[in-house]
């Protein structure tokens, strides 16, 4: 998939950072997770260090499937461990450690964890919970059927 130069720079920056992380659990040691449709989410604003982005760890290991949704922020998944299937619009991506999936704004997406799936999630602009739109029925506008 082809991305804008800015998105490619963002991917490269975060991959470099994540390559320095030995164990994602060290990042979340002093953070209380939020339970949501994406599993346990650890928001880590101190790591993003850029007001244009947000950073979180999503532990999906206890989920059967994440809640289908969309939002206006660009989202990038960096798979830290495990395996799964990420569905973006009408495209399926099998993921494993070191996979990267880019989700354009306002495109429906969800994840089917298979084994111990944990990912780092970067949003640009920063994720805003008020923009989160769960999907319960078909919506061709956001490629969900």
C-alpha cells in the first residue's frame, strides 16, 4: 500500500522507537488501562512527545473480536506480539510481530486477535474519544458491510 511521505516518515520514526523497546510491558508499568472495544488500552501521552500524535498500547489478547468502528484520525498499528487479522474497509491483513497497518481517516476497521495480540497504536491528530463511532450496521460511506 502506498502512503504519503509524511505517513512514511511517521511509520519510520515510530518503528525506530519501538525497536528500542525490549518488552512492551515495561512501557505500561505505571499506567492503568482503559477497558474498551479494543481490549485493554494503555494511553501513554508522555511517549508521544509531539502534540500532533497520540500513542497507546492495545492488549487484545483477551478479545474474540474488537468493536468495528471508525474515526477521523489517521491510525497506525505496530504489532508488538501475537497474531491476528486486521480488517480495514474491505481489505484483510494477516498480522504478526513487526507488521504495520495504516488506517486512513474515516474508514471502518476492526481486529480479530488470534494469539496474544498486542499492538502499539499511533493516531494523528491525537485520538479523541468523542470522534469514535462504533458500527452496528452497514455503512458504505466508511466501507463497512
